[in-house]
C-alpha cells in the first residue's frame, strides 16, 4: 500500500504514470465514458483549512469514479475537539477506502498514515501541496510546455515552492526560485531537492531577483504571499514582497510563448496583476480543472497498489 504525502517518496516514472492515467481518464470523461472504478467505496476528506478546488475536485472525482466522498471539517468531527490523530485514523480507515487530509503540520499527516489501513493523500500541508503539482504538470503537458521547461517561481518559499522543488528535482528540469530575503524555502527540503537533482540532472537555482528568475523562462508561476495560517502576517508580508508581483513587465522577460500558472486562489495586484492572470499566457483555469483529472488518476493508481 502506498500513501501520497509528498512527491519526495515518488520516482519520476511513478509521477508520470499517475499523470498519464489522469489524462486517460480525462479523455474518457470528455468522450462521455465514465468507468466505475470505485463502486461502493468511500473517500474521507478531512479539512482543517479552507478549500474550494481541493474539496470540489476530490468530491466530484470520487463520484465520477463510482464512489462517494465524505466532507469532514474539523469543526464537525472530534479531531477538532482533541480526539487523538491515531484514534481518528484507525476509526476512519476501518470504514473508508481512502483518506484525503488538508492540515497544518506534515507530521500530523505522517502520524495519521502510520495508523491507517488505507492510502492517505496529502490535500495540502504547511510543507507541501503535491496534488497541485500533478495538475500543474498535466497542464504543462497539455500546453506543450513539458519538454525541457525552464520554470520561474516568484514569491514565497512555501508549500507550493517546496512541491515545485520536488517535481523539478525528480523530473530533471530547470527551476529558478526568487523569494524576498527572509522568505526562502526550507533548508532541509532544498537539500533533499539538490540531492535528487544530482541524479536527475535538474538545475535548481535560488535567488532574490524576480527579473533574473523570469529571464527566458518557459513557465512562470507564483502563489499567495500569505498562506493559510499566516493571516496575521499579511500586512508585513505585503511590505516584504514589494517588487515580487508577476506583471506584464516581468512576463516580457520570459519566453514569448511562456505560460503562467497559479494554484489559486489568486490575490490580484499582490502576487499577480489582473492583466497577467486574465491575459493570453495564463492557463490557470485549465490548471484548476486539471485538479479533478489528475487526482482521479492518483486515486485509481493508489487503489491499484494495494488491491
Ligand atoms: N489550489 C488549491 O488547492 O485550492 P483550494 O485551496 O481552493 O483547494
Ligand atoms: N500556499 C497556499 C496555497 C493555497 C492553495 C496556502 O497554503 O494557503
């Protein structure tokens, strides 16, 4: 049985296999063919943070695959009132066939997984957002941007940045990350990525200059300056991230056919300008839709590992 807690645990071949499966299931859906992979099965979805895309894509995806999804907010289940993670994990995994969790600490997810009888999927933690990267890479493939991409990430060194580091270092492409000073990525995550990069040939560069990161890039991406849980730091962050907006001037430095990705929700005129978000290079709504297709590929793939 495999869990999907971080891309760190996955090989290049496995990542591509999951995305390929998602693309196949997407083609089937668009042709009107819906295959019931999960009859009478349930996906538990535990949310300790807000969500639009993750909730809707997993719930819809599980329904389309013939199963049922349970939305479990921590305001409603006993986990939010202090029932231990290990008890919750044993109870839920004795009844459900797969569990998706959105939470704060990666260690909570790991603890849950260590007591679970069924696969656990990371639906975002403070450290990683791996399902988002499956959708992002699927979007790059569909837009013809997956061959030797040069990806520029401009913004906060957060869960998205960490996930880009894992994807690039496993798949072997170039990734430039520009953050303000004091908002760099985690040292341990970076060290892991650099070790994987030695094997894959990925070129990973950390910098503080968005312009240098964007120069000739074929994919430009960013994320919110204040992630969930950092609401109190919002004003301070807006000051610290001045100059880190992805606007038309920055996009002009990138390859003329570059695409713009953003996991959403986006904060216009903070990390991205309205004109870039709504502009010809933006593929953010294809990217959002691909959450559905990529995660269906992931759920079917995980199920195949333990049946
Ligand atoms: N990108 C993403 O995970 O969106 P939600 O927070 O809406 O799920
Ligand atoms: N970095 C953001 C991503 C939201 C999908 C957050 O954690 O809030």
